[in-house]
């Protein structure tokens, strides 16, 4: 099952969803309906904020907290394992 918006289109992050970006962190506005990271609890879902953001930035991001799938809000992703600690 793919994530769908109210108008039945897949939810996709864009550069407009990035609120802050520097050499250590990226902060995004996560829309409702999007997983933060892949989860066995929703194993049919193939998309997540972490994967889409990684693809947008062309680099790995590290989740340090989460929001439930139906919740919209601010997510902070460190850009290195050291920053994530």
C-alpha cells in the first residue's frame, strides 16, 4: 500500500518541506500520513520521510525521534552518527 494524500496522490516530500538545513542537521515539516522510518507495524508501506529526505539530499539522515504516521509536525534529522548521539 502506498501513502496517499486526501486527493489519492502519494505523499512526497519536497525541498519546500525543509525548514532548516546546515552541516549538522536538517529539519522538516512532516505531513500527516507519512511514516518517519520503515516499520514492521506498517510493512506494506514502501515510503518514509527518512528515505525521501535521503533521496532529496543525496546523503544519509539519522532519525532521533518520531511522530506517528497520522501526525504532522516538525522532525529533526542529524546528518552524521556523531551528531545523532
